[in-house]
C-alpha cells in the first residue's frame, strides 16, 4: 500500500521531518517572568511522544515589552536559553523535530490571560517592571475600544526591534531548535506594520504596501542572518485579516521573503479586528489561503484551522493544497493525534512513530487483542452496564 503523504518524510533545507503532522504554536501563558518550566516540558513532550513530526513552541517574545501577558515565554536574554534547551532535548528524545515561534505583541501587550478576562492590565505592585512593559506599535492607535493607546515607535526603535528578532533567533540556535517561525499574524506587531488600519505612518515604514512590508522583510533578514543556513525559517501570516490585508498581498510578501530565506508560509487569518473573521470557521476553513499562496508565490505552505480528522489532513496534502498540516486545539484534545491518524490510515502497524514505552505495549495489544477498538474510533463494542 502506498504510504499516505501525511506520513511521508519531508526535507526542508538540512532538516527532514519524519511526517507532515505539525503541532501549531499555542500560547500557554504559563511562563514565570519569561522562563519556561515543567508545564512547557510536559506540553511539548506529550505531542512529540504522540508521534508528531514537528512541534512548534508557542510565541516567545523577543523583548520584554513584547509580552502579551505575565505568562509569556521570553527569549530577550541568554538566561532563558537553558529552560528552553531542556524542552528541546526532551522533544528530540521523543523522536520529533522542534521549532519556536518568535513574536512581539505590539499594541496587544500587557493584558490579562484570556481565562482571566483578557482585559488591559492596570499598574500594580505585583508587576515590578511596569514602565519597561510599554505598549508600542507602528502608530498610536489602540487595538480596540477597551485597550490603551500605544506609543508610536521611532525609526531608531524599529531598527532595535528588528535586531531583537535576530538576537532571539541566535538564542534559539543556542537552545538547539530545528526551526524558527516568525509570528507575522493575529494582530501582533509584525502584522500591525502590514495592516493599513493599524499602520498609518508617513515614513518609509508606512503608507504604500511596499513600505508596510518593510518591517516584516527586515525582520526576516535579521532572523536569517542569525540562523544557520541549513535550518528552515517559517513565517506565519494572517493571509486574510478582513481589514485591508488579504491573500493577494500575502502572496506578494511571500514572494519577497522566499529569496531572503523563508521556506514555509504558515497560513492563518484574522487578528487586527476584535470581531470574528468574515469566513465562519468550518472544517479546513483556512486551507484556501495555503492553497492560493502556495500556487501564487511558488513557496511551501502549512495549512491550519480546524483540521481535525486524519482523512481530512491527508486529502489536503494529496490535492496539493499545502505541504504541511498543523493542528492546534485538536492536539490539546488528543495529544496522540499523529499516532492515531497513522492507525486510521493503515500505516505504522508496529507503532514505530512513538517512543519504546508506548510502542511495546500498544503493538503487543494490537497483536494479541485485534478486536479491541481504541476509544478514538467512536463508541466501544461493549454496552454500558451501569456499574
């Protein structure tokens, strides 16, 4: 039987992914003063042990004022490297590649964790560096009517932020990551520069689409200059933000950054506006963005957005609509999604995707008790007894 594309290795520069199942970066808001801890080890490790080919660690901030909440991960200092290296080492031990998303929250910084309300924080004794945690943006425009007005970055400060992305990439290399992804989506700083709604500057960083792309391009150049040539760089974009930046503009930017060293465009949407996206979320609702950018810019893409089922993910790849598929909340629901998908697609009968402690027991059960249906296959064969 032909191996499904989902479980066919993919080479990107000097890295070969064992399969095309990617765990998308998901904010955990669980760091302590920027430092990774046991939560991050557990969270990344369980996806790697579950068979995913690539696990991308959540958006990690390149400078202090770029933190969205008190729980954001940081990489603006060498002190953060050992904690992240611990995560990298464990993911590698479980047989997966590991990436890190580098980001800056811009005008969406200094807010409560979402489960605490997500409102703008107020000065308190608990935050001992309040003044350093400043909201900055391309223009002095608030994210919404609940948010404070940020301070507009000067040209000199823009160059400093660009350099901060590069320095963070160098630290990611120190920690041993295989991939870096630049977060250019969801209304955060890079996306703010791209947006005609958030960016109303009248200098070389604002106005025309060419000028609004300048910051993103300079960030790419800075990251690539500080990242090994044989390691991939991804760029996440809100391919459609319903606020003046869409698939056509995203394809143009993708075409500009490809020769600068970006290997994959991670295609998401939304974030500039506080309202939900115009396209109602449905299975694979963002896949058309990955499809169009892949074709229009001639670059590899990663599809995200309500990719839930194994057959669905395989179909996306088989139809040539993306090169990788990334799952987020479905991975929270089932960290062993990759292993489960392989079984459902009829590959990996010996459970070789997962580490030996899982492989031994699961392959033994499959061989001796083939009638057992895993719980993810739907209702079991035995009725409830009420006991």
